[in-house]
């Protein structure tokens, strides 16, 4: 599971970082900082949440809400 988990987490991260750059007109380093410092990333990184098996778009919706509301919301 560890190898699959890491692969899926990296795939999700790649897409979300790209979307952050596109949608928010931020640099790569800014997008990386936003994603890796977010509560959403912390949740996706916890295998027990199961969020890592969801699509990048699904997880991006949580991040967008977090950025607007200032905190992770289910």
C-alpha cells in the first residue's frame, strides 16, 4: 500500500499545484507552498481518511473551500 499511496499522493499534488498556478496566477513555488501547507494536504496525506483515492479534482474542491473559508471543511 505504501508505494501506491505515495504514487497517488504525488499524482494528486502535481495536478493541484498546476491548477493553483493556473487559477490563482501564482508561481510554482507559491503554489507548492499553498498546497503543502494546507489542511487539505494534511488530510489527503493521512491514509485513514481515504482522500488519497479520490480524484485530484475532488480534493481540489476541498482546497478551494479551505482557501476561501480559511479552514478545511467537509
